[in-house]
C-alpha cells in the first residue's frame, strides 16, 4: 500500500479491533480496547542487534540418511540453551520431526550436563512447574516469531509426567507446528545469509571493477591533457632556426599610429609566402592583400640573407605552377586542413600569375583559410580551459561551412566538447565522423585519435541506452586489432551486460521473478563497474526491476524503482527528446505496481496519463489494450473505496480464514504490529516513504 493511501496508525487499530471482534471470539471488548489504545500510542522498540552465539559444549551425533548412509553431525549447546532447546534445534536443523527422535536426542545430550553445570550461564530459560505454564510461554514466543523457543517449551510440556492422552496429543500437534515454523524460519535465515553473502561478493567485485574504471578514466584524462598541451604549443616551424626577421608595427583599427611592435620571421625550411600566411594568422589579419605585401617584404629580407636563397634548405615554390598550388589548397580546405590550405593558397597567390577568375577564387578561399586558421588557434585556449560552449560554437561553424571535412583533430575536439556538455547523440555522431577520417591499420594504442574516438563513442552510446552503437564502436577497433586489451575488456563487459538483460527478460516472462531480480541487480552492478552513469540505461534496467519487485509484493521498493524510471524518461539528457512511448511504458509499470498494492487511485491516474501518451503514437492495439486495463482498474477503484477488504489492508494470507481461530488471531496481531511499526508517524515523516 503506497504511503499516499495508507490508513493512519489509529485506523489500523480500528481495523484490528473489527477483525478481533469478528474472528477472535472470547476476547473481551475491554481487551480489544486496550489493544487499540496501546497500538495508537506506543511505538514498538527497535530490535536490538543479535548477540554473537557462544558455544558451551558440542557432541558429535550420527545422522542416518534415507539411503542408509551415515554422517557425523555436531550438536551444539549455545549460551542460553538448556539440553531441551539444544536438542530441538538439532532436530530442526537435521529434519527430525518426530517426538521420539527429539526425546532420543535429549537423552544423548544429557551426557553433556556435568560439563554444562560447570559453566556459569545467567540466560538459561526459567524452569516452570506445569505443562500449562510451558504451553502459555510457548504461545507467547510463537506469537513473537521465536519458534525455536516455542518448540522447546512444547517439547518440555510433552515430557511432563501425568499428561492425559488428549492433552499430550494436543501438545504434540503444537510441537509439530512449531517444528515446521522453526524450519521455515531457519531456511529463511539461511537464504538471507546466502543473499547477504552474494551482495557482499557482488559489492566487492563492483568495487574492484569501479577502481579499474576509475583508473581507465584517469588514463583517458591524461591522454586528453597531452593532446591539449600539443594544441597550445606554437607551430612546428617555430622550433627551427630563424633565417631572417623584420620589425613591424601593427596599427589597430581606428588608430593612425602603431600601437604595438612585432617581428615577422622566416624559419628554416619556410618560404616567404608561408611565413607571411602564419604571421597574418597569428595577428588575426584576414586579408589576402596583406599576405601578399608581407611576402614581398620577407622575400626582400631573404634575398639579402647571404647564401640562403642558393642553399638546399631554401624551398622554391615558384617552380610549381600556381594552378597546382591552388588545386592543393582547395582540396585541403574541404578536408578541414585550414593551415595547410592557407599555405598552398598563399603560394598560389604570391608566386606566378593566376587568371582573374581563378585569382578571385584563390583570394576568397585564402581569406576563409586565414579566418578559420585564426579561429582554430584561438579555440585551443577555451578547449584547455573547459569552455565547451565556445569550442562547440566555432567547430559547428566549421561543420556548417565544410560538412564533409576530414580533419580528425577537429572531429575529436568536437566529440569531446559534446561529451562534456552531455550531448550524447551529438557525441556519437562526431565520433562516427572521426572514425571515417582515420586509418584503421596498425596497433591501436592509447592517445591515438581513433582510440579516443572509439572510447567516447561507445560511452556516449551507453549513456543513450544504445548498447548496439557502443558495441559497433568497440568492434571497429577489435576488427583491426583483436589484441587491444582495453577495448577487448570493455567489449566483453558490454556483451555480458546484454546477455544478462536477455536472461532476466526471459525469467520475467516465465514468472521467475526472484531469479530475474538477481540478474537485474547483477546487470546494475556491471553498469556501475563499467564507469557508466547512464540514466537512460539504468531506467531500462530499473523498469524490469520494478516489474519483478511488484510481482514479488515488494511494493515500496517497486514504486521507488518506477519513480526513478518515470523521472528519468520525463527529463532526458541534453540533446535528446522526450519519447512519449517510453514515458507511457514507465507509467504503465508504475500503475501495475500500484494495482498490486491495491492503490487504485494512483494506478488509474498513471494509466490515464499513459493512455494520453500512447494515443500520440497512434498504435490502435496498444490503445485498446490500455483502455481495457484502465476500465478494470477504475472498477477495482470503485469497489475498493466502497467495500474495502481489511484482510488485504493488513496483508494477511488469502487462506487465513481456513486457519484455526488461535492462528488467525496470531496473524492479525503480528501483521498489525509490523505495519504499525512501519507506518508510525515518527518513522514515516521525513523519510523516503513519506
């Protein structure tokens, strides 16, 4: 029952009173009123931590199996145990349900009594005088869920002398009932321990995998730092010796006097046109005419340099036809190599004579290369500073002007910027374009643009819950370098995730909800270990978790899972749109969870919202099916509000009316105490259940 529709604690007690008056005949009205008053005002104490069991003595007994084989099994006597309690525990653990077997075990353990008498034990059960006293204490212990103690008291009662056959048979029936209750309790505790061990092992494995993921992330960040430092370095030619230089004065727009003094230099291996182009880029002078003027001045300085123009290091671009330089430049500018294009176009303009139509085109493209090269150099600083919006603005302009460029460095920067902004669809697109620009041959190692592109594209695919895209990125690397360790490990982890999810889906379809839930928890662990913080991927898994938990009647946990799914799908990451059909799927799952919890008001609300969203898709079959579900939920809502089933409110077993009257009372009291503790105002207000 969801917290929005839960009955208050006082109302719980009213329900309890009505059921006690109806079922527990013989209980006085005063007793019922006292019970009502106490549960309306008293908050049960928190259960103390279980003490560590201390063994006082042990005896090895022989257990004979059905096939005749024998096994030595230790029988322990713990602190707080007497011989009878130790014998009953041994019989429960080893499935000896007969009274005769229990009495035989007691006789065998009596040989330990001298040793036990020497041990001081202040927690031994009180010795009572009559079988009736043991019976009353056993009922009290049974009502509180202490079935081992209850069974031991019934066993003590059975051993009392002077019992008539009818009373003895009654005690033996009660003893048998407590035996099976204790057996179920111990099996449940064993399952809990096993589950706790699984959770601990899973947590340990996840922690190790998360540490590995963190190390991979740190290594990837180191690669980005290296790349960023390379981008911030001066052009390669600046490391070579200067052949000649001339002082220049730059005049800012609107001023008539030189505002700053600079130096134009020609480095070894450069020609005058190339040096002029780089000078104009460095100082943001997007004018082909200024490139030509600067070339003439630098050429004059080179001509005055003794011996350089005749040396082997001196390039001679004038020997190549200007049309050929222009063709090279136009090809490079389409590929996004703006600096290389600018160098070639500067040679085309500065050496030789181009015809007028070609000269105009060359000047226009050279101006574009000057502008874009200046922007590309200027974008390095914001990229290093993490100003991703500024980087994206420049790179998207480049993409708009040259959509088919093949500059892998630009696509890498663009994908990185999208990744940092959380624009996952754009990240996969940019990473995909990057993979079209790089060669695939050779070893794939860290720091290569292609490796960085694969890792970014796969991570973005996982963030979008597109595991098929992530697998394709990994497959590109592994197809050409099967021994690539980092990609291979990530690929295996992702394949394991998809396989686990398919198995969980199959288990859900067969109704094996507990097994499905274990697989889904394992899948969530794999996602965490991969270092992926994908809300959409988690929402897909949590949607299945919600279904499994709802079928297992873990309503609070199911609703919590469904709430996360609905919230995630209603607010997708940047760059992605709300998918009405996926939101409707989440609302239907939450509606089913509410329905299983008899929370029909919220269930009908979710179904109505889901129906409106499904109508946008136009799927007629889905619309008709959901309309049918909504009609049934509405009818249940009306029936629940008019004739509420108090047995369902108290979460009693469906066959509770078939139990003996005494057991019915025990069930009602136990469930009332459990729910009163769970929904007490002091515990609910301010908690996640409120």
